[in-house]
C-alpha cells in the first residue's frame, strides 16, 4: 500500500485594514494630549491588556457601587473613583499600544468592545438596583446603548470609519455626566426635577434614551444613504 503525504498550507492571516477613528468630542484634544503624556510615562511592565482588564473591573465595580448605594449614599462617591479608574484603563490601553507601536488591530478592537458591552451591563444593572432610577428606564438606556453600538460596529465594517463620539459626546463626557449625577444624588438623594414627578436620574435616563435614539436614527439614515450612493445599481 502506497503512502501519501498531504501537506497543508499555513493559514494566511486575514486581510484587515484598521478603520479610521472619528473622535470629535468636547474633551478629545485635551484628552489625547493627556493620554499620550501618560503612555510615555507608563512602566514597561504594564501593557495594554493590563489596562483593559483594569478598565473592565473598574466599570463593573462602579455598577456594584450603584447597587450598594441603595443602602449607603457614600458608595456614590466611591463609584466616582471607579469611573475615573475605568477612564484610565479604557482610554489608555489603545494609546499605549499606539505609542509603543505594538498594535493588534483585530484583537484590540474585538476585546475592547466585547469587554465594554459586558461592563455596560454591570454598570447599568447596578443603576437599576440603586433605587435612584426606575429599573425600566435603566434597562431602556442599556438597550439604546447596545443598539447604537451595533450601528457603530456595522458602520466600522462597511464604511471603514469607527465613530467614537456623536455630536461632541463620547465615553469621557458620559463619565463626567455620571460623576456630576453622583455628586448631585449624594447631596439631594430624593430631589425631583421641577414641575415633574421624575427623579434626577429618571430625567437624565429618559434624556439619554431619547438622545441615543436620535443619534441612532440620524446615523442609520446617513450611513444607509452613503452606502446606497457608493453601491448604486446601474
């Protein structure tokens, strides 16, 4: 019996062109300078994976702080610390990779955003348990966030542009708004918006849902028209 030897070719890496990052938020310029400064001073033994992990754990812990704030308002202040730590890990990981020229575009994009998705569930889940916002409004925010994220990821794949901010608002601005809300709730935990029955976070949550829904609609229409023009059937 003859012996046949089969040689398998080594799998070729997938062709991948990193998408153009669109970051035009209010604090984008100052934030970029700060992150580059921090990246240049980050110890060599710290890498992007470490920072991604720190950001993930910090955001989940911020959600735990919201849940515990139902019984102790001081947890709102502790939550601010973890929001800041989340900013450090989540924002610095990519900058560190770019400064050190050790980027992993596919790995970085996938890990960063699957981690963000899971952490968002913990953060908003904690809000829903906090007693400071109606659970339905909290999970409405989660649904709106996930839908807007899906639109951004689809646009990244089809247009090669990754939208990091909408109408001057990005992740850092959201953290700043949450920080301001935490301080307001610590000072006025039962305050309601004048002339309404909505609590502070209820009002903020409804506004956030409406804003994200409008961003989703406008972006979906604009990107659909762009793709239609680029792939018009003759």
